[in-house]
C-alpha cells in the first residue's frame, strides 16, 4: 500500500475525529516566534513564503506548512534532539544521497507520490545545534533546488 502525504489537521479530523486526537494531536500556533518560544527550538521560513500555517505536533514537533516562491507545497519540521525521524513521510525514497550544505550533513531522497510525471517530492533531513529538521517539498525533482531550499532554511536559523 502506498503511503499518503502528511494530512492537514482538518483533513485528519474529517477522516477520523478519534484518530486526529490520538495519532498526532496538532495545535495551531500564530507564528514562528510562538513555535520557538513554546518548544525552545529554532525554526523559520523565508519571508517570501506564502500560505503559512504553524503547528505543534504531539507537544514536541514544530511544523510550518507553506508555499514556496515556485508554488510548491512544503512541510518543514523541527524537534529538539538530533538524529530523530520527524518527517512523517513513509514513501519509499529513491536517489538517496548525503549532501554537505552550509557545513551541515543533509540526507536527500526523492519519492514518487502519484502516477503523474511531475508528481515527485523531495525529502531532506538534517540535524544541527541540538535539533532535528525535515523538509518535504512536493513537486520537486531537482537536487539543486532541494539543496537551495535547505541552504536558505539553514541560513535563517544560523
């Protein structure tokens, strides 16, 4: 069975109100600053990102959903503690490699999320300054574009 992309809180509640409260309780937050204050971790997205939503999942993971300047849906997560798998992505990844971005070791893999030719996504995961990070970019097939997105995010929290 193919895995599904991370569900929004609304979609999850609609699908199963019980599961929404048990699986991943998501608490809506107002801003990056609120996320950082509540969890004590650094997370920020580019100021030119749009449709930003801020959440805390299971009291431990910060999530910012946003649309990048290329119109792609992105899910960016952070949690205290290095080396954690916090992406919530269960697709089989291909073309996996380790990249060095801004001196940080970043793992990159691509997933095919539907039959359409453009329906792939990039998953990037890294740890720095005592926290784990993941970035899921839908519609991204380019190693360079994925690396540039992470480079920008790392620059915002360094």
